[in-house]
């Protein structure tokens, strides 16, 4: 009978291989972060600028639509993933889907809150080509968070109550 410390082949796991694999994975993740930090804010601001084309009302409407949609859907999906007891893989899948649905908001946040040159370039592009988009996105995010918080508070307050009994 094999012990828990041996692999399928009956040998002990090679910790050097695991450490090397972990170090390589970490290096790839760090490199991907720096590449994406240098490209995503510029790319996203240009996509938004192409859609808005400098019109104030269009920037506000698109910002509101993306802010509401890309906040409300991820919050609902995350709630579904965390609400019931599931395997860790299923929960991780639901949460990964929530992050994917929130990407436009995260990209906008990378433009607004980023400190690099790509973020500053994205801010300048949005100032000229996508006015009111950032404010509309913020208003949509806040609205969605308030709606979901209100729904959860209402659901929690009604959870302990039993239905009213008709009087005879």
C-alpha cells in the first residue's frame, strides 16, 4: 500500500521540479502583468474613444450601461457561486466567470487609477474622445452595488419571518 507521500509511480514527489515549475509560473505571471499593464489602458481607452467619438451624451450612456452591466452581472454570478455549498473547483469557476464579466470595469479602473505611462495616456485619450464615460461608469457601479446590497438586506430581513396567517 502506498503512503500519501508517494506519487502514482511509487516514488516520492520531486520537490525540486515542483519548485522550479512554481518559479517559472510566477515569472510568467509577473511578465504577463507588466505586459498587460503597459497595453490594456491604452487599448481600452482607444476602444471606448472609438465608440463615444467625443459626444458627451454617448459617453454618459455607454459608461452607465457598462458600469451597471459589468457590476450587476458579476455580483449576481459571484453570489450564485458562493451561495450554495459547492466543490472548490465549482466555486472557483463561478468566481472566475464573475471576474471575466467585470473586466470592462477593471480595465476602466486601470485607466483611472493606474500610475504608469499607459494609464496616463489612456486618461488623455478618454478626456478627449470619451468625455463623461468615466463618471457614467462610476455612477453605474455605485447604482449596481446599492441595488444588490438593498436586495441582499431585504432578503436577509425576510428570511426569518414566516408567512402571515389568515385570521378566522
